[in-house]
């Protein structure tokens, strides 16, 4: 694939990630969902192990968004995008912050890996994997206190 | 990309995943490491947030393998591979089992997402993300008890 095509595709994917993050910050569920393929599969921060299809994923956002009092803070760091002709993947570290309705303040770094497909000339998210590691010291505690 | 090429690439990637899993089960570190690109980045089950480069990833296996008394059980389930010309990604659920040297018996389902690059005609693993979700009930416990 020509270098200029790769550069264009990388720019388009970066734009898709930026638009998705902007939609998430403002809790705009329709705009968030516009990023996904219908056959989308998510491995998310909260159980279950996997979520299949956009309908189930939307329900996850509908439950999560109202737990924030106001907008959600979402920064993308160390983004790496590997682009092929119609398939790409990215990985990055995201910082999620915000005031929760229960009074808690969230400030957590998560790892995000995304699989993209170009369908009808447009890049979409086919797969998303977001997680934190966990401490293997017998506590099995999620490592929500790590910083890069 | 022609359908026959896609089918061949998917078969080669499936073979790479199978060989990697076989090497892991028998704790053959050199064979495990043969799957990775030098610039490999891992988001692993245990901290830190990310591991950059094969040298650091090898150290992780060198610490983890001896915690099993005998071979490691590793099954791949619900494998989905999305193949492009020189870039691909996969996701699956893996069951890890085995007797630990501390007497515990491990039996855990994890989510695995892998990013592949075809370099010099050979598919390699450029990125790996393995995780379990965690319970958002205030306990922040890793969900090591989930089954698909």
C-alpha cells in the first residue's frame, strides 16, 4: 500500500478515535455508537467477559454515563495505529476522570486496544478491548491506581 | 484482496496462534517469543499498564511459568480473525488452567486481543492485550470467576 494512502488512513482513524472520545466526554450516546460496526464485539472494563453487538454495548453506556455527575474526562495517550488496506488496529492508554453521582472522584488509567475495518470506504470500530491489570498478590484487586 | 489470499492469511495466523499456545503450554520460552515483533507492546494480566519490547515481555513469562507445577493449560475459544493485506487482528476467550507451586489450582477465563503484522512474508504478533474485567460494586475485584 502506498505511503500516502497509509498516511490518509491513519489520519482518518485518528479522527474517528477523536470523534468517539469527544462524543463520550459529552455523553452523546448516538455519536458514540456511530463509530461501531453492527457485528462489533467488546471486551469491557466491567463484566461480562464479552459484549456482542451494538445493542448490548449501547446498554452498557446507558448504564455508565449517568454514574457521572456532569461530563466524563477522557484523554488519549501514547496512541499507536497500525494501518493496513482495509484492516487496522490501535493501542493507547486512556485517562478517565470525573465526579461520580455517589460523590466519588474517578481518576483511572486504562489500556485500550481497538480493531478497525474499512467498510464502504469508511473506517469503523469492529472490536474494542478496555482493561486494567490486576494484582497477583492474592488480593486479585484491579490495578486502578497505576500511572504510565 | 482476493478471497483465496485472505483464506491463506487467516490459516497462517491461526497456525501462529496454535504454535504460540502450544509453546506456552509446554513453557518453551524461546518458541513463545518467536511469535513477536521486536517493537511488540503488551497489555498483560498483571501490572504494569504496559510492557514494551520482547525483552521485558520475556521476563514476564520467566516469572510466570515457574509458578505452575507442570504444564500450563491453555485453550483458545471463540476465535475471530479479521485479516487485511499486511495487518490483522484477532479476539478470543482463553481458558487458563493448571496446578500452581503454592498448591492453588488456577482455572480462569481471560479475554485476548492480538494485533498482527506481516513482515517479510511472515505474520508476527505486534500487540497483545489480555485481561479480565473487574467488579464495579465497590470491591474493585478482578472478575476471575467468569465463564462464557
